[in-house]
């Protein structure tokens, strides 16, 4: 088992009589249909479908929800999330300063770790298999990598002690950069690392964060219009590249032997001479089988992991 502490998550507790209705109208996925201790990925958008936040929404009780966002400008994400609160009986509490998020993940080569979870979460829940809410301690089954995993949310004062106990039991305390690399390898976009603030959300192809059957939500008109057309002008795609120098965001992407701009680098991560590059690609300009390059660096496509937090379905396969 490997454990990674997320450096700056945004953690919101949303409650109140109108909270299910507000979340359903503000976010892109169906929230009212969630069962207790069940979660779903959902985006917060502008009316033009520009990204303002991406949350994992976990239902704690009938009118109580935990929202996790991996990062971003906390004040701005909060303000945009609350933008349409007027007379709604909804309370939004920012818990980011008193709660922490740990991700536990299980690469197959790692040894099994038997840990008494003590103050952090109850030991009678099988780690990573079942969601649970125990006061301020929450376990959320969630695969951030190609391996099974879960997010553990709990008071910050218990975090270091819990990590030390896991380490003594044989768990590996992995730096966040290692988790980022494993997340990049799945080719599933995250916020704000890849899906950046004010980016056009449909380019990320996170259909699992969208509901095509619930009522209206902010940004729905722009998304429905795009999916009715059946194609995207641009799409975020992942590539491997070998270079000693990291490719920087904004670098142009071209087809080998062609000077025309076909896209630009959005984000990248490097480990030694290996790196993973995410680029926004103009789909209509991309020729089948073309070799893409960033300067002198050839790009090798990475297929999106199956069964993670995105379906990867074609636009014309998406329900309308």
C-alpha cells in the first residue's frame, strides 16, 4: 500500500434543506440520486461551460455532502460555487484548514498492509471497498491511478500519526509527485493540474462527470449543443516524450515535417529523462497515424485507462 498526502485540497461541507437541489443545479452530474456514502465526479461550470472547479461529491447524509477539489484558487472556487446561492437554505463550510486528504493506493507489487486505523477511520470498514462516514472521518473509494485506491478525509491533527503507523506496518509514504506521475499515466485529466481554470470543460472528455438525463444545470446548454453536433474542435490528449529538458506549457505541437500548429502543451510532468505531456489538440487538423512532435521531441500517445473516473466514450455514443 502507498499513501500520499494531497498538498492543498479544497474541502467543502455543504448542508441544508435545499442542498440536494442546489448541487444538482450547480454541478454537471446528478447529485440528488446519490445514495448515502456514495460519490460521483462533477464539475462546476460557467454558462459557457468554462471550468470553475471539479469536485468529487460524497453524500454523507440526506442533506449533507462532502466536496473534494484537488486544488486551485480556494477563494475563487468557493465564490464560483456559491455564485447562484440567493434565498436557498444551503450552508457551505470551507473545511480545508482543519481537514486533510490522504490517498491510499495499491499497486500489485506492494505488500498488503494491516493497519489499526485508530483515530482516523474505523477499522471495521474494509479499506477502499466501502464508503463510510464517521463524524469528521470519511473513507471514499476512488481510483486516482490505474490501481485500486481510496481517499481518507480526517482531522489534520491525526494525519501524521496515522501515516507513521501505516509506515511502521509496511506502507510506503509516497511523495505527491509520484502520485501525480501515476495519475498522468492513466491519461485521465484532473483539476487544476490539467483541466485548468476557465478551460473549456468538454475538451477533457470526462463524460462520467456529466449527466445527460437530469434537469438543468449551469453550462448545460453549451454542453448539450456540442454533443448534439457530435464532435469537439479540440481535445486534451496525453503523450510520452523522451527529453532531458521538460517541455513547458504553451509549447507548440506540430506534425513531423509540417510547420502548421496543431495544438499546444497544457501540462507536463518529468521523471528523469521520461516525461508525460498533455496537449490541447485540434482534432480536425490531425491526420491518422501522423507523428506529433514538440520541437525535436517525438510524442507517443497514451491510451486512457479503462474503468477509472472517465468513460472515454465517443460523442456519438453518449446518451441524449
